[in-house]
């Protein structure tokens, strides 16, 4: 991907237009998405909600370039992602997207620093640059002093902070968070949501978060409800 859209262009950062997704063929086919239309503005904090089978996870997989639509268009900064090949989508993920998961997905036998360095290793950054960028990301989530600790030596909240540092170390445009507080208690959940809010407001990262918890969705500026493979409703807070 090269180029982009100008700051005064009204086009959104991301646009899904009549996106469908079908799994399987014949009588076993399942229509997970039935024509999703969704605009995501640069700098938004969007919570995606809906019951199991509503299409929210399928939509997030498409937004994360982990899957492709069966039909319809997916534009990122004006570029048609649905036309990209597997390698091109992987490049888009590495350059523009960061991922946070419910289960943290940290490497158990490596330090927090080494976990955060991993995306930079895939990008071919040299050791000194990896160290500097990873330490900066850990400092941003308040875990600089724990850089040499392994996940087993960290609390659940601290492990999720390491996972967030790993997601933002490449300075992504978009952070996709899948139930980021699902494995945490109430106090740690609030800490993580306040961190995501800070990253959104201060660093300007667009946050897309799947959650089942209305208390967590309340931190978002936009709440999208999915039902039966479609966007059912959109709530936007006043600026």
C-alpha cells in the first residue's frame, strides 16, 4: 500500500460496504455476514457487541486482514483490501495493525521485553532498534521496570499490558482488541480500559474492541451492535 488520503478528505479510515461472508458450500453453507456497512473514522474508539453468531467476530477478522469478504468492499485509507493477496494483507497487518487478545498470547519462557520485540524481529529491525522501541512501548504502558520479567512473574493485568505494548510497538494506525478484559478481574479490567482510552486520546490510535461487557463498552465513543450477520444499531457519544 502506498499513498493515502488527505486530512481534509471526508473518506473514513476504514469502510465496509455491503460486505458478506459465506462459509461452506451447498446445504452446509452458512451466511455469517449478510451485507455489513460500517465506517470507522481515524481516531475513533469503537466497541463491537452482539451475541454469539451475530457476525461481530467474522467482521473483526476481516478488519484485521485475517480473512476476506465473500463479496462487497473493504477499504483502508481508500485502498481496496479485498483485492489484495495473502502476502499483501500480511504486509498491511505488520505495518498498520496491532492485535490484543483475551488470552494475552505471550511466549511463556521469554521476558516481557523479548515478547514486545517480536513484531520488530519479524520486520527485520536490528537489535539496538528493537530494544529501544520495545522499552519505549513498555514505558508507555507503565511496565519499564518489569522488562526482564517472564509472564509467570507478572499478574494478569501486567501480562495484558505487555500484550498491549507488543501491539503498539510498531506504531500501528489501528489496535484491534478481542475481549481484552475477559480474563481479568474488575480492578484490572478498569486499568486496561483506562490504558486503551489513553492510547486512543493521547497517541491517536484508532481502537476497535470486541466485548460482551457493557461496562467496558462504555469507555468507547462508538458502540456497534451486531445481530444476525448485520449491523443492528450504532450509538455515538457526543464529542
